[in-house]
């Protein structure tokens, strides 16, 4: 989780409940319909919070390495006919 907070350069809050996918969708629908206040998303028990700690230089280097890895994987997939990409 620390790596995710570092790469997006934002605090990452982990709730006590590990599985909140369905609840998150329901809350966001309620917020968009005006049933709930957006404050509800920050209300509740927090297990832990990760603050970004990575320097800008290191973050940029890590993201560049990730992008290179993705581009390499796509190139290999295209080379061997294993990958078909479609874009709208």
C-alpha cells in the first residue's frame, strides 16, 4: 500500500473492512443521487493511512520503468501475434 501511495502521490486510507467494492458502488450511487453527502466516504473506522514518502525523482524513475515494462510486453505480444489491441 505504501508503494501505491507513493506512486499516486496521495494519501491512501485503508478501512477496517477489507471488501468494500459493493458498498463503495452503493455509496457513490447514493452520493450522485443526492441521498448521501460525500463526507460519508471518510466517515468510519480506518485501519491505517499511508502518506506519500517517495521523492519526485524516484517516483518519476519508477513510473518510467513501469511504462517501459508495459511497452516491452505489448511489443513482444505484437511480435508474436499474441496481442490484439483495439481502441475506440
